[in-house]
């Protein structure tokens, strides 16, 4: 039995990322561990990598390597082609120059956003422009494409750890072997220790993390089909979803009102602006009953709207 329309002072808290309140004490008690360094050395080979406070800082450091002036342009390309892009990304670009959603004469850098765990298709073709490339893999830590090129093509690649693991801070900037970076930036010792301890603990669970996310995704997809919804992206082999994204094209719904209603039930969510698409959590810390709670909340909103 699930409570619908709960007391606002007794809401659950389902975030898009897997961090939960209980992780504060759990992470605090984790022993010092540098296993994650070995993982990144094996994964990235002779490419350099730098821990950062978050994905935004990683983007900032990458952009600072190109000596951009205010009239230059960073072109943002996304998996969906939707005009929407996070303000966290555009705010960092605007500290250096302008941005566009198309390749224009003033384009000096291409930033590719692998949205919500879904790789940008034909990534290697972007090398034909002869421009530096930054890959935004913030939500795509474990995702792969058919060419196994995600995270391999960009001059720089950025990751955001809280989108995949249960911790509160942390990002990573990776450079390719021909483009070393030597930033003055240095993460504080306490923050770095926290990030390494948590990642080192969870990195051995990566197969389980992937399996649980895919299970939750398929469960929600099956249940939401009964509402007339469909998946926003094809969940091809290699994709590890960062959220459950679904289309509502065949159903008349007020998506801004849906967002208010879902939030009022303790579920972080949003409209994928520019189209009739919505997204909710799907991470590995959620179980089958959590998924069924999401289904019941959605069912309640549809009844209320009808």
C-alpha cells in the first residue's frame, strides 16, 4: 500500500542520482582506499586525469585550455538534438565566450553532450571538422556505443560522479594522450580523500550497478506503456541510463503540472523542455517497490487529470 498525496512534511526523497541521506554516515566511515586510481589508470591508459569538485569545474578547466575570447563560439551538440541544454553547462561556457547549437564560422570548440547515458551517434565523424572536442560524459560513466568511442574521441572528457555513484561531490577531467593539461587547480585533500574512498568502495560493484539500472528501466518502461507512454531513446546495447525518460506524445498531459505533482510526492523529476518528454529516477539504489510507487503516483495524476 502506497500513500498518495502525503503530508508535505513527511515526503520520501528520491533523487535522480543515487545519493541518499543514509550515505552521509556510511561514506564517512569508509576506510582510506585508492583502488579507484588503479581503475582509472587501467581504463584511461596513458591519458591524464584530474579529480575535480564536480563536473562543472571539469568543464571550466577544459575550456580554459583553449584561450577563448568573448567572440569565439563553443558549439553544443547533443544526443537528442533537442534545443534544451543544462544551464550548468552554458553558464561555464559563458565565462569564456558565446555558445551555439550549430557549427558556425566562429566555432572554436565542439562540446558533445552524451545525454542521460545515451551516446551521441557517429561521434568519430566530428573529427572531420578539425576542431577540439570536449565530451560531456557526466551521465554516461558506464555507457558504451557500437564503436566503443564514447570518452575516447574528445580532446577532453568530463564526468560527474554523483550522477552514477552515491556521493555528494566529485568530477573528473580526462585528457587524451596528445593533449596534456597542467592546470593550477588542485582539489582539497579532504574532498579528494572522500571521493576516492567512496569510488574505491563502489567501483567493484559496477556490474551490479549496471544490471540494476537496466532492470529498473525495463520495469518502468513496461509499466508506463499501459499509460500510452514510450521510451524517449532506444535503449541499445551498451547504454546505462542516467534517468528514465519517456514520451507522452499520445497522451494529453500538462507536463508542468505533472512536474509539480511528482515533486509533491518526493520524486525528483523534470520536463525535457522542447518536447513532450519527462524523466524520473532509475538508479541502482532503487528497488522494485520504489518503481511501483512511481507507477502509482503517475496513475494517480492521470486519474486526477482525467
